[in-house]
C-alpha cells in the first residue's frame, strides 16, 4: 500500500467529519479562516522539521511507495497528517460541544 493511498484512506472519514460539522453547526468563514491559518502554520512546521529529520537520516521512506513530489526533503504525503489533525479535532470539538440556546434561536 502506497503512502498516498494510506493517507487517502485516513483522510476520507476526516473530511466527512468536517463536512458534517460544517453543516450541523453552520461553521462560517471565521472558523474556516482559523482552520486555514492553522493548516498553513502546521504545514510549514511539518515540512521544515520532516526535512531536518530526513537530512539527519533519522528515518527513510520506501521510494517506490512515494509519489516523488517533495517539499524540501519531505514527501508531500507527510502533509496528510497535519491536514487530518487540523480538520478532524476542531470539527469533532464542534460536534461534541453542547448546544447553546442562543445558537438555536439564531
């Protein structure tokens, strides 16, 4: 199984959770803007620190399982995990928090 396929299988339920949270809680532009800013910051940190760890030879990838697209030294597939955490955790938080009466009337 390639790293891209593994990432895709992992991201499907994450994206479904984010879509459900958006529809159920009517998450607006502000929520998505905060999510995008967080994703950019976490993505940059992932690329930088993955590249440093790869350069230090702390781990290696099976090259035959990668797409070949890299950002610095980090394979693009590594960005699936920050994407999943940035989408899934806040969406789950929104779905599990109790409803407020003011939101119901709005």
